[in-house]
């Protein structure tokens, strides 16, 4: 296995938990499409699903039968992935608003023990949680653009071997005393060593403080930290040749 790819991202903005949650969601969106787990970016899946729902409502209002597109295999796969991702993002946002998250791990593979790829995202320390309304959309989007640009421009990450559609599993590391809902505690979980590996370290220029100065996100995590797994698994799929949504 090739060595671990390390990507350091220095954000110009001060960070908050709401920014960190947006960064994680954006990273998941980017990876699931860039690693060819879905045939379309998340925003395109959202548009297709919303367009079809609107067409179905209009057809129902006019007494016409629903379009066959809503019953197609490709559409069912698209709406499943979209709904699962939206559910995951909503719970990530809720978690970040209620507790401090140290790091997150995104695994691509059938099991967390032997994934094909693993991405560790470590977050800067934040002060008291800031309500999402206090952080402008412009600031959150700016931070996400900076992170995605760093991922796109990293040449080593571009040399990762292609993988076929598989499962995406998401783990969150937080204090074991945190009041965590939905996510399931995994006391025995240790970050795997198999598969292509990438470590994304987020820092902020405002404080100059790096996540490496806080709780270590490796298997020798401090006793007050615990990994929590999202109970939902995002299953990738490949669009059949000639099939359309």
C-alpha cells in the first residue's frame, strides 16, 4: 500500500461547529462523486429528485398517471442515495450543534475493518458552539471552497486507484461523555490500516491552532474520546450504459 496522503488546509475564517459540520458534509459530497460512487454530484441528484416529485404532484393534481421515470431502477437508486445522504447531513448538523467533534473518518468499502479507502478529517479546536444563524452563508461557503480546492489540486490524491461502487461508512470522534443521538457508540473501533489513506487536517489562520495539538485521532485516542458510527450506510451505484434518470 502506498503511503498516506496528507492534505493541510488553512482556513482564513475563524471556525465554529456549524462551519465544521458544513466542511464534513461538503467533503462527503465531493468524495462520493469524485471516487465514482455515484454517477452525478449531490446537487444534481437533488435537482432530479425534486423535479420528479414536482412532476408527480402536478400529474396527481390533473388526474394523470405518474410518470414511469419515478418507477425506473435508475431513479430508485438516485432517490435512495439522495435521501440517505440528506438524512446523514441532517444528523451531522445536529451532532455538531450539540457537541464538539474532534475528527471524522470516511471509509469506502464493505467493512470498517478492511476498507478500500479511508479519509480522516481533523477539525480545528472551536470555542463555545456558535449558533448557525451567527455564521453567514458566505463564510461557510468560502471555507468549503478552500477545502475542496485543496483536495482537487493535490496530485497524490489524484493517483489513487479507481474503485468500483461500494459502501460509504462515516465515523465521528467526540468525547465519550457527549450526549450523542442517532450515532452509535463504537468502543472497540480502531481506525483501520488497510486501503488507500488520506489525512485531511483543517487549521485556521486566525488562531494558528492546529488539530494536532488536541486529542489525537489515531487508534491511541485518549480515554475521554470515543468513535461513533452513523447507522446509515451510503451504497454507491453505477449508472447502466444507455440508462437515464
